[in-house]
C-alpha cells in the first residue's frame, strides 16, 4: 500500500467513526453556539489584564462555554499549568495555585502558594517574577520532561509574534487573544488505529491560520512531535494530522460549520472548496521525510494538502526551519 493509499484509508476510517458515533454533532453545535454567545465578554475580559511572559494564558473549551460572569484561564509555564486565573467583569481578577502546589514544587522548586489573590497584588507579582527569573523550563531528574508541551508552547509563542517571525505567514487560532486547545472526539495518538473517544478524545496540538490574508488564508492542523526517530517517523505524524484534519473538515461541513469558521478567526463564508493543511512539526535531522509534500487528499470537493515543518531549536528558541509551507 502506498503512503497516499494509507492516508486515504485513515480519512475513510475517521469519517466512518464520525458517522457511526454522531453524538459529537449536537455537542459541537452546542459548543459553537455558547462560545459565540460568550465571545464578546471573553474578548473584553482579556483586555483587562496583561500576560506576563514566560507565563502564558490558555482558555479551554469548558471555560469558554461557562464564560458568563467570569472567565477561568489556565496559566502555563512552558506548556505546564502552574495556576488558574479567574477574570471577573469588575476587573478584580484572582490567581490561585490550588491543585498545582505539589507539581510546582516538584518541577520548578516553586513554594509559592496562592489562594485567590489579587492578580494585580504583590503576591501575584512575586509569583510571576519567580517564573520570569527561572533559568530552565523544568527540573531534571526522575520526572520525565514533558517536551511536547514545552515545544508546543515555544511554537505558539513564535506564531503569536507580530514581527521577526520565523514563519511570517502563520498565526495560531485564539479565542479572545488566549491560546485555545481545540478538542476532538477522536484520538489518533496511536498511528495504527484511529479511535472514537467522545468526550475524552484527543486534541489538536496547534491549530493555525496560514497564508497571506483574505481568501488566501487557510486553516492548518499541526501535529507536533518532540522527537524525529525511526520508531515514530514523520509519516506517522502526518497520518495523525490527517485524522484530525478529517474531523475539522467534517465539523466545518456540519450544521454549525459557519459558527466554527468564525470562531477560528475567518470573517468570510466557508469556501465551497475547502483547502485544509495537515502538517507534521518535528525536530530536523537526517530522518526528515519529504516524500509527502506534493500529496493532496480529497474528501468530495475539499482538499487536504500535506506539509512538513522540520526545525532546529536552541535555548528555548526556534533558530531554523525547513518547511514545505510556501506563500508569496
């Protein structure tokens, strides 16, 4: 079986799972309507506080759905949650480390414990200062470093830049300027088999928009790996990206597709012919695979275009990329 045939098989398997288990349709329709209703409040709330690097602000689906009078954000340090921030309409935002004290001490030597302190107060300032001055992302030792989360955060920071970007034509999908982990009802973490997992499905590593603007902007589903090794080569990662891209295609062609299209940051109507980009994002080495760069996969009139991004990183900074994503 050729690579293209194996990827087409993944598309068909994913579509079959989504048709056999159609509970996701009503659920994601509900998600889209509630997020859309709350979007103005989320965006206005996010403007009332500053994000202090290297700490970053994430908004998950549950928080977006419940953002009526307050918004609950995750505060992450290189991809790992270290606190929760509750943003209130009044502007008196509260920071808490409850639930993270043990891992904060274990992984970052941070003994600061906060229980609903003022985001603008001295205790929160000391907490932010601690992580700003920390030299490394996570303690070495018996605890396995969560490299994929660190690299995901590093790449999101790169894509969020407004200038001097290593990929000037790409930006992440956000909700109210907060990073948004897009959930899916399927799990493709095992390259051998796509599974339907309902509420406990997988998540897209990085959901982005790529292109030069307007009608030349496309949705991009990126599967990130922290290693580029023989046991998990690029073709496995691109297969996982194709599975998640197939879900996004089915979502956009569902009855709530127009709402999700706008949530993803597009002001236009969904094109009659969708071009979606499935990308593997991996460290660059001698195992880089370029064989799939010209492959296009079809789902009726829509197209999934395969791409790669191989990168070199040094000291928490992306210094070089080798990519098939090209925009003029």
